[in-house]
């Protein structure tokens, strides 16, 4: 990550747009603005629980956005409303975006932004994850569901070789390393920016970046396509918090990379997509065991027979 990105400009801008719940869910789990540099931080929220389909999309920009950037954000939602564009004086876009990001508790884990460093409860396993250019701050149900499911596995399992595919911010890899400190952990993402962000987050959270047991190795990879991933296989735990389509496409690769009896954790899919994902993994001998469900987002735990 560049120093320019870390030192944010004071002249930040925010675009607010109405959206539906379905649009908010799609925005939460996809990279919808490739090519915008620096990209805006996209956040969605439900301002009125009595109107469950009325949501708000907020886009935080570093510097004043041009017409093209505004048009691309507005194209994410089906509304004729131009929205509200406002300048955020005297605060950077990360600080502005974090104000609405309350800490998340999932199992023994407590995930917070720098604004909530003083809120960590006693005995929690805490991670500080900044708002930024990678998905996986813990605030979406998919990431929180994975944290809860990982915590649930810890009592009965001693994993020694772990892969986090589509790591985003590195959070799930860091959580696995804390639960199984003697394990070798590798975390990959197709987006080099995510790997840069993960490296910064590792430093903030005192996670060793190395290939040895007790550390996390970061690599850029498309799915399982990297020499470092191939060399470490087979894995006794693979975690993949991505999207239903890629999860189905990777069924053969994940099935081959799992050790006999190995555990697979899948997330990033909606409840209506779970049966299709499960069917793809049954076909390669990876059978469903349990689910953690947060809202419409299941986290599926499967085991290779």
C-alpha cells in the first residue's frame, strides 16, 4: 500500500443514494468499480427497520469525484434520484466512513476500526481492521459468519495446514492463525490491492508474515492457481468467502486440494444459492456438515469424505 493512500486528503466527498436491500447485498460482496483509482469506499445501511427494503448507499471519495466516477456509482442502483454529494471538511474519507461501523462480535472475536480501540471487551480476541479498499472488515454478515464458524470449529479440531482463498483484508487468515497458532496459514486473493491491505493489517495486528508455522504467507492468486498454494496442498482447512459462482467453479480445485477428512468453509453466497453450491461439492465428495446463518447469508462447513 502506498504512502499516498495511507495519508488521506482532508478534502473528502460523500455521495448518498437510495437503494434496495437486494442492491445493497450485491454491492457488499462484489468489486463493482474496477479501474477507479483510488476507488471510493462503498457502504450500505438500513436507516429504518420498519422499511426493510429501503436502504442507503454511501460512497466516500478521496478528493472531489469527477462526472465519470459519480455516474459509475449511480449506475450501481436503479434509481432516478441523483443523490446528495457533499464535501466532508476536515476529516479523511476513512474516518468518515468508519463513524457508522460499530464493532462486530462473532464468537470470541471482536473486530473494530481504529475509532473503537477503547471498546475491546476483556478476554476477546480483537482485530483492528481499517475501512479501505478491500472487502472483509468483519462488518458484513459473510465475514462475521466465517469468524463465528471458525470459533465453533476450534474446540474439536487441531488444524495444521490452512488456506484462506479470497482473503480480502486478511481477517479470516489472522483469525485462523490465532485459533491454531502452530499451523501454517496461507492467504490469497486475486486482487493485488487486497494483498497489500492484508500486509498492512498484519502489521497492525502483530501477525507474522512468513511461510513458517505460526505465520501467514500472503500471495496473489486466481483461485487455487499459484505455485505457493499447490506446494502446500493438501490442506486440512480451506476457507473461501467469495461468491456463489466462483465457489461452484472451484469445487473440483478445492476438492482436490483438501486432505481426506479435511474441512471446507464456504461463504459469500445467499441462502437461495446454498443448495446449488452444496450440490457442486457433493459431486466431488465434499459433504455438508453444518451452517452458520446470519440474515440471508449462510456460512457452510463441509468435510471431504
